[in-house]
């Protein structure tokens, strides 16, 4: 992956206190604070901050988290194959050919994807890969050769959009198989996979004895317990400022056993004729959505947060706010195109003064 300046700042903030932990000075008594970072899962900068009795305990727990994420990264990969592993690329490669026997983790993710499709009235569609693949290729070419950057032809996008009907995704839970009946259909789970994997990893970490930790996997932040292991002392999480010319953080929130997930127009983009084109594509226009700059979702499930952050990014603020208010245990913050910040009714109680 290309690690740009913003990713480097984010990773440094995670490790040294700005994003996840506003450190207080000097206490060396157990539990102690430890950190680790890695760049090899989900094409993003990741870090873990945790409190443990000693380095060995933390390293073991953090390594288990890393291994869990590595497995999900391989299972949900649409670009690479792995020896002896049937993953989403395997399903795509067999579109219109044959059902593929897959693991429970893949079936669970795809069923969750169908739920997000229903909740969003089709805005979040894991079968939208034929369109997203075109945008991905043009974006990568534009990043590699900025002087030649161009937009994909609308005719090409419209043709690809003919192959996005989620009914062509056939899941047989009894046989543990997945089949794409449309040969031109492609799965793309970018709207939900990372958050879903982070949630599963967080649950596994708790089962393995990790009581007080924060995990930052790109735009997905998940927390367990309390900062410094002190009950009532929340983790302080930074909400990134989508304005690249302003400060790194718009504001901070204090949370425990919750996740914050952000989708924004500043995360993955390329420039054509001086205009920026990001990676979150509106299925109605087949172009990058232009309702807002960023959305952050606060909830106790990082997978739900991931799906919702994309969903809310793809609809007007008024519609999104109505949706959030109808859901239990969900709060959100929107940054509109003019910089106006809008929050759901319960979000402000988490803001760290």
C-alpha cells in the first residue's frame, strides 16, 4: 500500500496518544500501557493500544488480534487468491460457473450484507462490484499517472450496473456454498468487511482475556473496557477533520465498549482536471456521492457502524438523521459539503470537552 502523509499522521496519533488515548503522565504501576502497529491488513494503517500486566501478555493478545484480522483479510479479499483458501475472489472467479464451498465467516458476512441492502433500500449493495471495479481501476491508474487521470465513461458504468442485482447472489447455508448466477456480477464488500472483521476480532480479544484496549483499523475504531483499566475513564477517540487544510481532528469523543466508524471523501480519491473523485459511489448516479464530506457513526457493533457510515454518506442528512433516530444504540455526526456539522440527538453526550 502507499502510505501517504495523512496515514502516517493517523498511525502516529494512534500510537502516541492523539487519536485513541490522550495519555496522562507517568504512572508505571500495573496495568501498564502497551502499543503495537501493522500495515498488512485491509490496506490500511492499524494499531492496538492496550493495558496488561506485562509486555508478554500484551504481545500474545495483540498477536492473536493480528492473526484474526489476517484471516478475515484473506477471506474477504477480492483481488488476491491464497493457497487452500476459498475467498471472495474465488466466488467472483466462478460467477456463472459453479457454486463455491466457503467458510462460515464468508456466509455470515454476505448475509449481513443482504441485511444492509434491505436497510438502505439498495444504497449499500455488496453485488455492486462490477461498477466499483471500474472506478478502482481508473483511480489506481490516475494515482500512478496523474497527468493521464480520467473519469470512466458513463456508458461503461451503465453497462456494468446491469449486473448488480442482489437476487443473483445465491447463498446455500446448508451446503455452505455461494454462487453468483450472473457471470458478469462481482462481489465487493468494502462497505462492510473491515468493520465486520474488527467486530469479530474485538469479540475474540475479549474471549482471550483482553479487558482494556482500543483498536484502530483505518477508519474503524473499537474499544474494550476503560483507558488505564480505570472504570469510568473512557477512551478518547478523535473524529478526523475531512478538511485536509485544517487540523487533524474535528472533535473528540469519550467512549467505552463502543465503536466509532467514519466514511469520508478524503480517505481514497484521485484528481481529474483539478477535481477530486473519492471511492464511495452512489448507485443512483454511478458517480462519487456528493451529499457531504464525512459521516461518523457511534455504536456497539463495528460491522453495523461500517455499513451505516457508508449508507448515511449516500443519502441526504435529513433522511440519514431520521434513519439514525429510528435505530437503538446508534448515534452519528455528519460534516456537510459546506463544513456544517450535524449530530443525532444523543451524540453530543459523548463529546469530550
